[in-house]
C-alpha cells in the first residue's frame, strides 16, 4: 500500500491489492487503514476466547472494547511471545491512535511477556483495542489477556 497515494478503504478495510499482510495469528489479512495517513495500520489482536464480557461492550468482531458511556476506564494487557526470538511491540489504541505500548525483546529466552495498562478518558462509542506494532506472536496470543472496566462516568 505504500505505493498508493490515497486510502482505498471501504468501512475499515484496506482494499489495496498489493497488501499481503498477516494478522497476529499468521492468517492472511487486510488491515484497517490509518485515518490520518491512508496507510495500513496493524489490525487489532485477535481474541479467540472471551472469558467475561458483562454488558457485552467488548466487540469480538472488531477486536475492541466500545465505551457504552462517557467516562474514565481502566485497561490492562499482558501479551506473551512464545519461542520467538524477535522483539514485539504491543500498543493499546484509542480509536486507532496509540495510547501506551509495551515491549518484549530478550533474545535469550523462549517465553517473555509485554504488559502495561493505564487510565483512558473515553466518549460514548470510542474504541480501545490492542495492536501488534512489531514482531509476531506465533502461539503466544493463546496466553495473553486484555481487560478493561469503567472507573467512573463523566
């Protein structure tokens, strides 16, 4: 898509025929386009198993938490890289824009975690998701967590 000067998006899917990207699980994927630059940005990390979703505000199809109310929310994530000797960068995003990142890059270990969290002020309908900005997770996504909840409404 770097050779395309305009964003070829329908909804949130990039239709650039040259994009042959893969999602965090290694499947062929068309990532969402960056609303600012028209270039592909990493797709949200997949969540194949949702253990608790009270209120159903985590949208599994989007891979994102959608704020039901204006307020301050707490989010935390823990992403594991397994048998992977490359650095990974995982970023918590708000409406596609980076908020905070975590890195795991020790080349000498076969398992390592990247973890972080923070408080995010959100408007109703805002979306928070995790993106893998660097590296790949191989099988580590199976051992990773992402959680969030409303601290107080505004």
